[in-house]
């Protein structure tokens, strides 16, 4: 599973990704959860950096939700940034390796959504995020969870690993952060994902089709996720799910 030490990403056509981001339940649910966690955990933040911002869809949402905040985004893939720049016309958008962020300023919040699983040196990236976070500020991370779910989708996506909770918490703390919240998500859809991926673990045609599900399946999956969303908002940490989220803070002292 280990590969050369460099940043890598899936071979999705950007057109497929851009088309899916606006309506696909996976993207919508992740955006909603992360936005809520930011507002809940760092309600007075004035600046935010998204590491691995991709096409900038979330930054566009945050611009509307938090109009007074200074927003910035970076990504290793230059083609993705061509979509991100128009979504953040007054923000900073730049190309960067997550392990060597070319900035000296600090942000109140840094987010990295499904980024560090692409890196051999994931702790180095977390330490860079720690460096660029203001004392008292924090990070929001999401990663794929459960190594037993490993399939052709992970190979296609060029993942280095799927995390378990103990591993992600240990690495977040090793970078210097204090963990505030940790929860699994996509719990309700986990059985469907497991059946799909474990039934055909070597089928490399499957990853692209996951972006092209029918509208009926999409609506059903979104409906299935509502109860876990309510539980997470109530403060419950979901024990299993295909993804994992961590909110952590850089100590103020």
C-alpha cells in the first residue's frame, strides 16, 4: 500500500467532480457537518485556511455564511485552483504542498478535508497546520475510516491508508494539538458502502460510478443520514462510519 513519498490524488475528471459537488449527498453532508463544527467550535474566528481546498466549493459556502472572515485556500493541484479562484474573489488562493506551506501568517482555523490520507508524511502536514494556526485557534480534519473497507476506490483515490480513531487522535496530538471532539460520520450509509466495496474489492471501474448515482439513491442516502446528524449535533460521538472527523485546538499558552 505504501508508495513513493509525494502528494497524490484521484484521477477523477474535474468535470465529474464539479458536477457532483453541488448535489451529491456525500459532499453536501460533509460540508454541512464541517460548517456546523466550525461555527460551534470556533464561533468568533476571523480567518480560515483550507488546506487541500480542491475546487473551492466549501470556501464559496463559507464566504456566504461568514462574510466578515478572511478566507484562504491552497491545493497541490493547479487545475483545481482554476475553479477555486472565482469562488473566492477576495481571498487568497495558492498552490502548496500541505507538508510545506509557503506562508508565515497564522489563521484562527485551518481545515483539511480528506487530505492527509494521501500523504506518507501525514504528521508532517499536521505539524505544518499547527504552525500556521493561531494559539487558541484550531483545526477541523476529516479522513476515511476503517482499514477493512480498503478497496479499489482507495487505490483509485491514491490513499496511503484508512484511519482508525486511535491512530488519528495520536497523530493529531503528536502534532501538538488538544483534541476537542472526535466522531465518526456516514454511519447510516456504512453498510451500503461495505457491501458495495467488499463485494468487488478489485473493481477499479467503481470509483467514478460513485459520483454518478441516481437522484433517487442520492435522496434516499441523504434521508438516511439525518438521524446521525441530529445525534452528532446533540454531542454524541458516533462509534463507526466510513469517515472520521476531529476538531482540535492549538493550546493558547
